[in-house]
């Protein structure tokens, strides 16, 4: 007996789900072969298509789908990403910036030295603790090198991510998914009051399109964005706001010319009421400003972003008018739904929740949700159950909610630990006491000069961000008490480590040279 999975809404999240679930359900056991995956989307609803970044999770997706970098990166104007540089989030360190790498097997030796230096610094020793000093990825980013070794050079295992055009990625995945057997329907859910019909048990029975077509399914995926037409509107699942934890509720996006040489990092620069992203693509640069409308008007945010991105002498009245026409203003609903799977609807992407893009976790959470759903759909418990699959849903919801909360805590920590004093926004973020108990325990341990690794592991927080990432954040902010000792490690130890990293970096190709243009 065939089961039908209907994905409502396209975009990157919808087509990721279509591609991966179609792939998984076809290759699993006999029960999984019963699923037909269909995606319905409205051609009238466009995708914003700003430059977007990912975590290394995206590489895993393409590997699973057996799609080469040479194929998809060129189609999506994509580039490589070694990590993120955070600029001007502090006011008291020597550089007021730090680099957050993706931990890799190569880093085992230097990461151990980094953690040891943190321990010594907590004991009052005046030793270097800036993450940039200890990680190969930081060196590659500083010198616009890719994470790919040169032809003929030994392979060095590094984790890396990508920058890409999200609209192009959605279109690329759509072509691949439909070629692999996903049924594609173009149509918009009717605006009629009863367009979404329910069974007596509250499950969704059918959707009516504006074309008059009726669609039915056993399981629905809600990929309708912040509207959440199925889960929140039709089924009444409540949304839990993170506004008390994360102040930013707005964003502006504006493109600029391609950078040369092409950076291999995302840059997140703190501004007066939020932060600006810079995402280098093959054909252009994606720029944007994530900010709080409570502290800054849209017009003032525009002006600040334009001044940040473009040279002052180029901002003539005509140029400003042109930029205002190009700028895309976005409202952000930061938080998550109380249940990600309710009745026969699973929410995905913006329908399930959103945490501002500071650490590029949006598609990471989408992918994790898809993987978790796949595990349920192919399980014997799900396929043999006649009626009661509520325990499976409950476990699914607990897992996804915990992931959102774990990402939230890490993002909140960026704001909580800032040392800026130039605007009320940054002061209020630092003074904000509305943080989770888990984050509070981590910060209390750090401020007490204790090993936060034990706290992170005990609270099961390392599955979202590893220990090394927390140390990069806190050490990168210079969140230490003043050094009380002039003791330093012998200079030759640091020089030896730097030579180790520099020698390894010689194996890597310049970023521009490895893109599939």
C-alpha cells in the first residue's frame, strides 16, 4: 500500500526535504518503498536569494546525494568557507576580532595547545589565547586559501562549509529531485476559508489549490515559511518566541561586487544595533544587517549598512536611491514552535522556527530535522504501528526542540559576553539576565575559572557545539580576568606551532583557483 508524503512549499528547505527523503525512502527496506514524495509550491512566491552560509553539514547532504562539488557549486555561485571572523564584538582586546573554525582532525595537536593556554590564562599567566593563533583554518582564511589541497599535494583532513546563492540552490535541488522521481505540482493553497480540510481526529485531510485541485497525503511537511499555514494556522500549534533572549527582529540585504581575491570566510561585524554579514560568492558579495527595530529604524539601519559596505565617496544621492531600491527588508520571527510534529504535520525551515543567522545554522537545523524524520519513517515501530505513534512524535519533538535551544544558547552567548559600550543595544544585551539555566551554568563556571567542558558534557550541550567552539567564543572575546603573572611560555613553543601551521598551509590552493567557474 502506497503512502503519500506531501511537502507544501519549496525553497531550499522544501527541496532539501524532497531530495533527501526521496533518496532515503527509496533505498530503505520494503516498507519504505511505499512512499511517494510530492512537493507543491506556488510560482508566485519568490525566494529572497541572498548570499547564505552553511555549516559542514551541507557537505554531508551532497555526499549522501552523490552530487559533486564541481556540479552544484558552479550552479549555485558557491564558494568555500573555512569559518567565521567576528569583528568588533569586543572593545578591549588587541584586535577586537576572532576566528571561529570548524574543528577538524588536523587540529588535534594545536587545539590541545589552545585549551592548555586557556587553562594557564585562567591561572593568571599572560599567554596568548586568541583562537586565530592555533587553527589552520584561521590561517587559510586570513590568506584567502581554500580548504582544498593543491593538486599533487598530500591530503590534509579539514572540515569546511560553503557560501551559496539560496535561490539557485533551491532551483538546483528541484531539478535533481524531480529527475529522481519527486512529483512537482505548481499551485497555491486557496484563500478560501475551508481550503485546508481536517479529519474528525484533527489530522489534515486535504488541501485545496487555487486551481481547484485537491491534494491528500498521509503525512504533510509544512515548508510555508513564517506563515506556517499547516502547523500553526490550521492545527493551532503555538509559537515560542525567543525575543527575550535574542533582540534582533529585522534584517536588510544588499548585494555588492565580487571580492578579489575571494575570501574563504564569512565575516560578521558588529554595528550599532546588531551585526552585518559579508558572504563572498563566485559572482557577487552578499551583505546584510541583522538588527533590532526597537533600537534602530529601518531607514537608519539602511544608512548604516550602506556606509559599512560601500566607500563613502561612492554614496552619491543617485547611488543611495539605487541602493534603497535594491535593498530587501526582512522581518524575523525568532523562536520555535512548541511541537515540530503534531498530528500528521511536520514543520520544516521557517515554519518550525528561526534563530538569527549568526552561525549559519538554519540549514543545519533543517538537515537535522530531515534526518530525524527519516529515522522515524523507516523504523519498524512507525511502519508497524496501527494508531499509537505518539511516543515517536514525542521523542522527535524533544530532540528537535533541544537542538533549537542549544543553538539559541550559543548565539545568546555572543551577545551576553560582548564588551561594547558605544550603544544602549550592546549594553542591554550584556545586562540581559533572561538566559537559560544551562547557559547560566556554563558562564558561571567560566567566570569561576573552572573547566567548562565538564559542564557542557553533563548538560548534553556538546552535540550542538563542541567544547572547542565554546572556548573559541569565550577566549576570542578575551573573557578573562586581568593576568596576574608575567610568566610566559618559551617563545620557541609558539614559534614551533606557528611553523607547523604555516607549513601545512603551503599545501592548500588559493580560493580563486579551485572554484569551478
